[in-house]
């Protein structure tokens, strides 16, 4: 079990550019989650998948954000036309849909929009 | 909607016991989680409660009262490495809602 991995760990971009992040979950986990976290706040839910199906997406998420999990394994989160307010840590977590459904987090991708 | 409240900061002394409280008001409930998060790192799982009562795991214990919408995390024999943020999270179906965390500072 290698844990949840995320790539890249850091991303600096200019306002208006598009960015894409990747998450590889724990191999036997069928659920995958994306969160955003800013300093002093808890993780804020963005979206989650069960296998390849996107089951829920936060209403706070603008149309500039999209996530995919095409084969039910890794997932990508894309942000189009980035804004300075998108600067945050983007966390991915995975879980197995069991009675506890405990989420295990990856190290995160820190995005800085200049 | 979901609302989760935790104290923003707490300070305690090495070797002591500290209790971090969490109150929640949620539209649904499928369990409550506690996570530890060191600065600049991802949250790590500490405990899970779905039924009322106390769950003990080494130096850490977590309590839940569903009727009161209340949980606490109890940390015993505090160590300097316990200085971190502690996050309370409530799961509703597949989605979890997190509080903003309690920053615990352990002093010698």
C-alpha cells in the first residue's frame, strides 16, 4: 500500500492559465474525493467519485473547475482561466465504500496563482 | 446544510490531558471523524465514531453524542509532537464536511 499520491506537489501559474492536477488513490479504494484548503480553514469539499461516476459536486464550484476519473482509478482536476482566489492547497483523498468509509489523504498540490 | 464548530486555538502542557470539543448541525449523519494535520501536511486519520460513546485508541479517545450533536477528542500524556491542528469532520452519505480545525500548541 503506497498511499494516495498527487502530482505535482507545487504549481505556480499566471492568472488566466489552465492547470491540471493528478491524483492516484490507494489501489483498492473505489471512492475518490477532491478538497480545497486555504490557510486557517478546514478542507472544503469539491467533488467525489465512486469508481468512474462523479456522484456529487459542490455548488460552490464554478464552471471553471472540472474533474474526471475515466477508468475508475486515477483522477484529474482541471481549473480553467485561473484566478488569484484559486490559490490554495488541493487535497485528494480515497476510501473504500465500507461501513467506516475512512478517507485517507494525499500530500496535496499547492497552487499559487500570480 | 452543514455547520461544524470547534475552538480555534488551545494550549496545553506536555504530559497533560486536553479535550477538544466539536459541535455539529447537519442535515444527515453517517459518522464523525477526527483528523490530525501538521502545518503544511495533509490530514491524517485519528478516529471514527458512528454510535454514541467513547472510542479509545492508545493516547487518543473520541466521544460522540448524536442527540446533542457533540463530540470530543481527548489526548492524554501530551507530547510536543502533538502540536498540530485537529479537524472534526461529519460524513453525510459519501461526502464529509470539515470544521476549520483547532490548533493545539503543546508547551514544555
